[in-house]
C-alpha cells in the first residue's frame, strides 16, 4: 500500500501544472462575456426597415485583404461581427456597413492554452493526454488507497 501511496503522490505532482492551467483557463473562458478585454461585447443596432442589408459578397470583398476568418450575423440582435486572423473583431452596422467598434479578441489564445495546442501536437497529445491518463490513475489509486487510509493519531 505504501507503493500505491507514493506513486499516487508522484503522479499528482507531475500533472498538477497542466491540470491547473486547464482549470484556470476553463474558468476564464466560461466568464469571458463578463470581461470586455477577453471578448469584446457585441454592438447591437436597430434594424432599419426598407433598407437593404449589407451583402455577404460586400463584406468578403471589404475584408479579404485583412485576413478574413469568420463572419457572424445575428439578425434578431442586429449584430454583424467580422473576425480577422489578427484576433481583431470588427463590429459593423448590418445595413450601412459602418464600423461601430473594433477590438482585440483574446479568447483564441486562451482556447489554445486550454487545449494545449499552443505547444503543437506535443501539447495536445503528449501533455494533455498524459494529464488525462494521470487523472484517471489518481481516481483509481485513490479508490484503492482510501480503505487503507492512515489512522489519525
């Protein structure tokens, strides 16, 4: 039982940092809408009746040289967001195409930290898979060790 307890402790030490990083970034990502510096809040605009909408082709043509990555249009909220590869979000008025807001989006970096992809394949498969397997080992070894726990003095 002493060997199980030692191994349990060593595995816990090895996976501590990746597990903490995953937990902390997960919490921050869950709360991203509460902090403007992580994810810019969308700008809502009122739809104007009778005015034609900005076409998809116009948006693509306007941003193709700036590294267009994603277009998000939510008609019910009056929100049109263009995401660029430089982690910049450009909020446009859906009818006129006027820029309402431009801000940096930091969630991409946080997601890369959370997934381990910032270290490439080694981070995703080497560190995170190992951490997951280590966590499973801690659960199993904890169940094995628990019935034989030390008696308090």
